[in-house]
C-alpha cells in the first residue's frame, strides 16, 4: 500500500502546513480578487489577522450566487494569460459557475486524482476504464489525467454507448472502472441482458461518484460486479474529483486531501460550526489553487467529518458519504428527507431493481410525492406479467410501510414493469418536479 507523505502526518504537522498555505492563499485573493478585498474590508478583517485555523470563521463565505454574479472570470486570481483550461457547471439553474486552471493547477489536480485512484486500489501498469463524461464537466478529464499521472493505461470511453463499453471491458481487461454508480449499474444490467456474467470481468475496483448513493447501492454494485466499490468526491468549484477518496481497505469515509483543502461543517441555517460526527453543510477553502482559489465555499452538500485515524493507516480527516444536497432535500408534510435516505431503505426490498424516481406534484393545495419503482424480471414472470396482480398491490403496500417506518414519510407508490424507468447515461435523475402541473384529486 502506498501512502503519500502528507496522508500520515500528525494533526499538529497538518495544522501547521494548512495555516502556512492558508496565509499564502488569503494574501493572494486579497491582492488579486476585488470581490474578496471588498468582502474582507467590509468585515474589518485582513489576511494578517488570521493567526490560527480557528480564525477561519472570521472570513466571509463564498456562494454559488457570488460566482454567477461575477460570471465568467470575475473571481480569477491570475491574469487571463496564465489560464490554460476552463471548466464550468451545467448552469441548469442559472448561469454556469466557471472555474479556471493554470498549468500548476492542472499538475496539482492530476497528482491529487492519482493519489485518489491509488487510495481506491489502482496501481501503475494496470488499465483504467473511465466512463465519466468528458467536456466542461470535471469528472472525465479529472480522472483521465489522474490515471495517466499514476501510470495507468487510461481508456477515455466517456458515458453512453454501453454495448461498446462492455466490449472494451472484455477486450482491454481494466482493473478499475470509473463512473456514476447509476450508470455502472446500467452497464452491469446490460451485460446480463447480453448473457454475460458481470462478475466474470477483470474489474477489481470501482471509483464511483458525482451523485449521492447509498450503502445499499454499494452492496448491489459489489455483488453484481464482484469488485470493491469506493466513493470519490469533488466539485468543480473546489477543484473537481480528488478532493476526497474512500480507501478500499476500510471503505469507511472519504479521506480529504487536507494538505490542499480546509474543510468545515456548518449548520446551513445558523452558519455555526457543528461538532465532528454531526451532519451539516460542507464548506471548503482551497490552499494551493492559483487561478481560482475559494475561501469558505458553501457546497450545499450534507455530510459529517471525523478525525480519527483510519484502519488503512491514514491520518487525514474523513468525510462521510454525501447524504444529499440542501436543494435536493424534500419536505414531505413537515418531515425532511433526502433521496439517498429513501434509497437506503428502498433497495433491500425484495422484488424490485435499484432504479427509482420521485415525482413531486400537488393535489389541490397539498404537495404529494410519488415513488416510482420497477420490478425484477423474475418477479414479473412469476406474476405472468400481470401488473394488476395482488402481489404488485402487496409490494406497493410493503414499500409504503417501509418508507413510513424508516423515513417517517407517507409516499404514493407506483410499481412499473421491468425496463420502464429511464436508465442513467451519466448522473441519475431522481427527482421529477411536476408541482406546477395541476393534478385532479
């Protein structure tokens, strides 16, 4: 097992390194980014006033709204001539958030992703099958450069064209596959449709992320593909993939690259820090980025952190699996619930496949949520393809009871035949909002 020198240092050594790099970053943004200088001055704080990591709370937050208001390059800390690459979010809820990278940023990113792939089990000389999308999305190119940096033969397949992907897996014999968990599940099911056994491939490790996924989804992927499924975390505003990575040895939280990022967890309502081990909103400050440093960026992702040493030997802080995003949280008759919680309790139900969607709509003035699921082929054949069969009714009621007892929410449940819920070709679409459409009571 390879450990980077900064993955096993003492807490005192890490704190010292972080504070040194934080000072450099704060002076950089204060001198080169008018947005930060104005924010700091408004609060009456100067970079020299930050004498400990605890002083971080004196600094302002950065939000996605701030990034959109300074679209496209208003938050860059270097001259345009030094920027060698630009990535951006999809911009589905407004202007995209734009990030830039210098040559040094790209090299640092590549090294971090190489480290992450190694943490997940990848080794130099092996083949990496990269099914993340390429383009403005950071996933594809992020894993690609990391794979090459580690010394793996990296196959830039991108997403979609599942039959070709399956053929390349059979021919190139990769040990590592990267992609969203929902799409990799789709690949495994397609193999089964072709009469192939997904457990018989060369794959040993899976690096899955870019969408919230549950422990039950992990079990499903590991059983179907006979591999170790590990979670990777990152977001374009902070860097891209490689901010944190789950180790294949323990699979017990994602190791944060603390030599490059400071992490906080706050209460999204009060903005106050929450204790280690409690869920809250992740906030990141970058320590080594040149083109686009971020100070206290509010991610909107809900997770917790622990600073206990991992069984793998690493001492870096670990974050839990992301439970969801603040803007994805559903409030159903006063109860807060994330789609990942629903998935956690839904997937163990016998007779259904791990594909589902949540439809939001209104009946009169009341919001309703309908959970749409799909039965397995075996179940479908046993009921002779009769979706009016009493076993379908019984299955629907079982799911309703499960949601009520575990998630404390009452959901309408609609059960579909096999292969009727749309399959992911990238990020899974879990929530369909139809609240603006009128539904008769």
